[in-house]
């Protein structure tokens, strides 16, 4: 199989100048938009929009509609592809679904999530959902006392092992002593039934 390189160039373009693809079939719920905002705020752009050049020289998005909407007038990296409209349609129809076909290695994901720290509530919620979907935590496994810990800024995310399974504390900024007291209380409660 001969694989062609269809990337014509990398341009930096105001996101607001990118034309949305009228055939875009993906919708973006608020939770996803908030998670994207969180990662863009904490990391920035680590990938490029995909677009094709139209006859008038403007760019039409193939992938990256949500990021472009969030970025507004900011310049974003865009990979300009040398593809026809029908090839762009094929990419639009398959790009995300092919990526979604990947399977998770729960042990590797668990190790990765233990290293991720975020100040974004939306991003933390997305990571918690990812962990639950992959059997790393049970969706309702947190003892009530842990859910009621006071949230203060700046938010942090930590993972703590309390017997089994792993329980995720979200947005804890209490002192180490207070956290230790809560963990000790939960371990006692958990062990006493």
C-alpha cells in the first residue's frame, strides 16, 4: 500500500476565519466544550485543525469545529490538506470514529490518570467519567463523607487508595492534616462496615 502525504502546509489562522463545514455531523455538548476549554486553558493547542482550501482561498474545516469555536479570534494552527470535497467528506465521516475504535488498557490508563493534575472542574469530571467507563472506579463508589469535603480554590485533583476501589477526590485544597483525618475516618468507617 502506498500512503500519500496530503498535508499541504501548516498555517496559523484566526479561528474565526475558518469556515465551518456544513456537512459536520458532530455536535458538542456543554460538558465537552467545558472540558476543551479546560485543556486549552491549562495546556493550549497541542494539535492542529484540519481544513481544505476552497476555490476562493479561504479554509473550510474538516476537523476541529469545537476548538475553533472556543478560540474565536485567536490564531490557531491549521493543517491545510490537499484533498477534494469528496475526500474531505470521507475524512469528516471517519476521523473521529476511527479514533474512537481504540480500546483502553485500564492498567495504563489508571497509571496515567494518577499523574494528571487539573484545576478545571469540567476536565476533572471528564477524567472521572473516563475512569468509570473503563472500570477504574465505580461511578457511585465514593463514601458520602468524601463527596461532602469542602471545595476551595485553587482546585486540585488527587487519587487516593482506600481499600478497594480507587476513590477520586475532586477539587480538594484542604490541608494535609484535614485530608489525613478524613481518610482515617473513612478507613475506620469502611473497615467497620
